[in-house]
């Protein structure tokens, strides 16, 4: 399986690439900084220099041509302002989904955020985080309207703690943490599972093994 990952140098993306490569698949990571290519190769991924903030749909479609699945794992990052929340967390996600649709790559997993899809209290969360949640919400809404076999994953607060391999995956979950290791493991399982197609799912640490949690959806 050839899997194109938007935001290929992200912490979840690199973990996902390592898992996919270990399974004998071909992960392809989209990066905008050529200095990151070595990290992708070390993870077992094929690096492709393509900036989703600057590229047109034709260039993205060309990279996706022949792929079996696409994953949007990009994010503007905690140091970015409101403008990049829109250009990365919304517009880049929309671009990748649009290109996947044109390229005939039906399976599409979008990593969103807990809190997306709900009303945002800007005074409570701050201007920048409110912009982030609105961007994620808009990207979700766009994806739901596309002719793709999509799944939207809303992880809780991400940590770099070692994964436990045990999660809670459901339409509604409480606010809690989840290791990036376990997010990557869930996406890996989703890519070969049809039961999560058309679902929007929250993800936090829990008591159910990853494969079982995905199969139960």
C-alpha cells in the first residue's frame, strides 16, 4: 500500500511512516524543507518536496497518482499565528483532499483535533487557538462533502510519552491525553479498515487495544 502523508515531517507522521514501512507498505511524506528528507528516509518513508501552502492542485494530484491512501497530518504548530492556522490547518487539508478526489485516491484519513466541530469561546481559549479550532472545523466540513472514503480523527491533548497500545476511540470521548505513538497506531489500523469510513471519532488513552478499538467502530 502506498500512503501519501501530508505534513510528512510531523511527529505523528514520522511515527506513522515507521509503522507503515515495518508492515511492508510505502509511506510517502510531503515536506517543504529539504533538510527534513533524511529524517523521513530514516523512518522508512519516501520524501517528496511539496509545500501544501504554495502548491497547486495539479502538483499535489501528480504526487497522489497511484497511491492507495492519503493522510492529512500537517499542522501549523504552536508558535504560528492565526493566518497560518488557516493556510495549513484548513487550506492545506482542503487541497490534499481535493487532489485525492481528482487522483482517485479514495481512502483519506484526516487528523483533526478534539474541540473541532463545537462552538468556540475565543475569550476562554484565546484568539490563536480559536482560529485553530475553526480551521480544523472548516477542514472537516469540507472533507465530509467529498466523494472519498474518509475518516476524521480527533485526538485529545498530544504527548510524547511512550504509547501504551490501549485507547478509547468513539464518537464522544472525554477530554484527556493521548500519546502520539498511539495516534499513529490508530491511523495505521484505520487505513486497512473499512468500518471507520464516514466516521468522526475522538481518541484518548484508554483500556482497549488499538486494533480492537478500531474494529469495534
